[in-house]
């Protein structure tokens, strides 16, 4: 392609030489340039070779001057390739470089970004011409290529332990000074937040339950609680429509029966509650997507757009077993393997987007035949890798009838146990909740007793 021809790509030979001169003359310029620049910032091969040599000599605590540099390049067989001793001597004698090397460094950085944009565009064009079956995958890859270019100004995550410990100490100081401020995304259930210490960026959180226990209602409660606490929520519903979700949210927040809202059988005295709840919900930063048959790739691409630039975000997926495998390409040899691949995709998405991702999951039918019927980690349906990938696994347990509730080993009627079965960063616990089936609302039992 013409974009790869010499002289076409954005570059500035004089700016590159100026920066190398400053690195050879000034120890301060040397250290700062080694921090801010990479070999890719030098377009011309000779200058890139010199930069690599300077960096290696600095790492070995060797002096960086024209004579030492020439000796080093001669030992690697690259001295003549960069223009010989005369080129290095010319760089070392360019004292004017000390006046503008910072600006010239910014120019190199800018030109590198432009080159990467051109290369990314060429790669995207090539992807499009390949005419793949899964266009959603291509769109996500293209978007990520462009984001990689726009994010190149962000420093990498490599840090020495000394720096990490210093950052941790500052975080502890800040946390101690602001003890009352919540950590991470809040679920709105104090006892759960106390156990989990908030939902953190990069975490994969799985919530499992038997059919009819209320995992979707709990997820919607969590979504509104998190949004009321200031989080931006990307909610992907693969089972319910936007209208059904809106009805449940309104019922839960207006404390009016879901059946009444569905039927439109609203009493006159209930309209003020509906109006107030509608106004409150309308102010929340919740985006709902009810596209059926969506894939992890599509969810990741959409969530990236929804949460971009948001200070505190969370993704909720209802539910894991309804996510479709990638269209086209290799299909897994079993459903369990397929679900396992999607589970790993969700974990990667959480780390990529740097937000907690909450996904609901069905449980195996074996829990119905077990004495006591208390769910456990092995009940997660169709894939043991869900348990492995997840940072937090919570299981909802509720008695489905009076006979079941009468047993000593079952929750009382109307009570739901939030079982923290896995917590990679904390303790396990059982948190008792009350489920109000009419309005699909969960509340903590101690709050109810206090009349809150």
C-alpha cells in the first residue's frame, strides 16, 4: 500500500535527531526521554537503533556519549548501519537541541500516533475486504484497534514494587480520611456491601438461582441501587423486553404490585407514587439493551460505548446461558464447552472495560433433588469454568412453598438467603433478605424490622 512507502508516513528526521542529541548531552533529557518515548517513536531505522542502544547502555549504567555509543554499536555490528562515527559525532555536537528537545519529543509522539492511526485504518480496511461471517467480531476488533491508538498516551501498568507500595500507602491514607465514602459499585444492601467491600473494576460476579427464586428481580434491584449511588449501568436483558424491565423497575420503586402495573389497574391514590417513582427512575444513568441472541463480543462493544468516559460503571447480563456463541467460525463440541468460552469472554470483558460485570446464571436441576435444596457452587449450570472464572459467586435461596419453608434447614417463607459462595477478595457469608413478590422488591430483613 502507498501508506507504507518511505516519506509518506508522518515523520520528522530533524526532530528525531534533536531528541537523540539531547539524550547524549543532558542526563535529565536522557532519563525523561527514556520514560516518555518508545522505539516506535523513531521512524527512521538508524535513529531507532541508536535509541535502543542508548536505552541498553543506560540500563547497564554505562556512560552515554558519542565515543562509548560508537564502541557499543560496533560490538553489535550496527555502527556502519546507522551512519558511522561521524553521524554520532554530529548528534553529540548539536548543543542547540537542548533548547527544544521537549517540543521535539512531543512531535515524535504525535507522528507516532498518526502512523498508528494510518496502520489501524489499513488493517480495518483489510478486515472489511475479507468479508468475514461474523461482522460483529470485526466491528469490535476495529473499535479496539482505534481505542488502542487513542489510549497510547496512557502509561503502561508496569510498576516497581516500591512504586506499588507507595501508591497503596496513599490509597490507605485517602481511605482512612474518607471512612464514610463507599468503595466500588454499591449493591444497596448494606450487609452485602460490607462483605464484598463494593464491586470492583475487573471483577466477574455471578448470581445463580433456581427458576422462580427472583434472580432477575434481584439484578434489577441491584441496578437501580447502584445507579442511585452514582454508578452508570449497562443492562443487557436477553430474556425480558425493555417494557417488561420498565414495569418491574416501576413496581419495585413505586411499591405497587407488578400485576397492577401490567394490567393498568391503577387506583387514583397510587398515581402520585407512580409519578414520583417515574421521575426518580428517569434521572438514573441506566441503559437497557434487549437484543435477543447477542454474543459476548457484541455486549463488550456496546458496553464500551455506553460506559466510555463514565467515572463509575457496571455491566449486568441476564443471563449467561442465553448468550449466543460467536456466529461463524469454530463451534464448540459441547454446550458446556460453549458456555465455558462465553464465561471466559465475560471475565476478559470485565478486565478490558475495567468495570465489574454481573452475570446471572441458571442452576442445574440436581439442586431440586437434593435434601435441603440449598444451592452450591457445583450447581452452576453447564460449566464448571463459570466458578473458576468468577471472582464472586452469589446464590439466591428461597423456599417455594409453605411445606418447604416448614423444614428447619430451609429459609422461612418470604425470606431469601443471599449466599456468598465464592469471594476471591473476602469472606463467605449468608445474608438474609426479604422478597416482596408483589412489587418484586428485595430488602434486608433488619431494615424491615427497624421500619425503614
